[in-house]
């Protein structure tokens, strides 16, 4: 029997899940055993999974799971050097030259396990089967607007937190903007036609923020893109990959510009392909804005688990997208899972 083991996330400020109780019930009905770890942080209560027929395991007990169990989580594992013998489904962030990714792949090589990276679950055309993109864009735009509002108060943006729903987030953000007056920024979104860009655009529309929407047609000519510097806020919603042009070069810090906030929602600063060159590390929930230049001011916000600001909505959306693939876990050698496994083998062989 195929056995899916849903681990409790071990990353700070992470309460999302990739499987809802309703989805678990469908997996069980299809003959898949589902074990769910207890969790102090998961946004969906454990009782729903129990009612669906799931087995329950202690929090963070996945290293001791049966060797044939498929371990399912979202964010990265704790940075250790222990070998990984299981098959894991998660966002590994391991294929773009990241230092932590190399260490992760070594752990899989030493343990004999396999990574099925959620970012690389793609159909025959290369389209992602499931993504948190919309909610990353939505929350990322909110954080950037909070950063812009803080600048107008003469401050650097303070800590952010999770909300129990998007309505509460909108109310909170609106109150910040109203407090500084009627002026609103103008933003440019690159990647506006994708999931991430649409989420950012919808948040901006809700807040009365005008947007310039660019996608591949506008960026195909290649860098430079001086138009970005004429906007108050720039949202990068393009997944970094070989050939991605540089949107904001290091020289932009000192260039004449209106730009004061960069929302790097795609958030790959340590990738060789990052299109935003004015910063080199992610920002955090406690310190969401990184000031990279003082005069004129330029702040970057680049939180790498933005959908966790709206954990229930983003989890339910992602889980609905992914369920069809989880129902095919009994055949990991073909189709979506086969492609993800082949991608892992290719990258792991280079380590």
C-alpha cells in the first residue's frame, strides 16, 4: 500500500499544509495510507484529519517513518548532515546553485532517497501542476505596500504576521495607507500574466494602487529596463532561470530614480540567475525590509514563504491543485512524478 506521511513543518512562521482533510479522505478512499504528524503550527486542526481516517504520528517523527513512506512537506528540512533515505515531496530549492541546495542533494545521495521537488512537478508542456503563486503575489504586494507606507512615516517597515483571512489583511493595510494621506504609489509588475503577477495586481487594485503590467512581450528585448526606475514600486514575479534578464542592476542604487521599494516576490537572491542585483539575502517576517541604499532610499522586501501570511486560503488552494497528482502516487516512475524524479537524478548526479 502506498503510504503518504504528512510531516509538521519545521520552519519558523510556516503553518501551511499541502493536504486538507477532504483531500486526505479522497486519498484513503483510493487505497493510499495517510499518516499526519501532530503539529503546533499547522493552520488546519488535526481533528479534521483524524475524522478523515488518517493515522497520527508525533510531531517531527518523520525520520523514523517506515522506509517505504513518502514524506510530504512544503518548506525545507532543518539544515543537518544526516543522510536522507526516504522519498520526499517538498520545495527543495536545490537546483539553481544555492549552497543549501548542494548540501541537501548530498544528504539524498548519502541516504539513497529521492526528492520530488514541488516546483518541478510539471506537465508535458512544462507547466507547473500546483503552485502557491497567486497568494505569494497577493501577500508580497501587501508587504511591499507596508514598506512604502513605512518610508512615508520616516521608518523602515516593522514585523509582519499571519492573518486569518485576506479580508483582515486588506483592512489592516488600508488603515496604514489611509494614515499617511490620499497619495498612492504607482507600481510596475513584471510577470503580470502569471499566477504571482495576478495576485500582486489584485492586491494593488484592492488598495487603489495603479499598475503597469509587463510580461514576456515587454522584456523580450533584454536589459536595460529604465522604465522600472520611473515607478515607486517594482514587483518581480518572474521565476529565476537561465536566460532571465537583469531587471534591477547593482547600479540602480545610485541611478536617478523614483523607485523606492522592490518587492522581489520570486525571491531567489542566492541564485545565479537572480534578476535583482541590489541585494544578496532574503528578508524575514521580523525584518521584512532590507535597506540597500539611504539617499535616495531603496528598500527590498523578499520573504520566501509569503503565502504563509494567509495560510488557510493558500493551503486550500494549493492542496486542491495538487490532489490529482497525489492520487497517482502509486506510480512514481511516469508522467509528472517520473519527470520530477528524473530532474532530481540529473542534479544529484552533479554533486
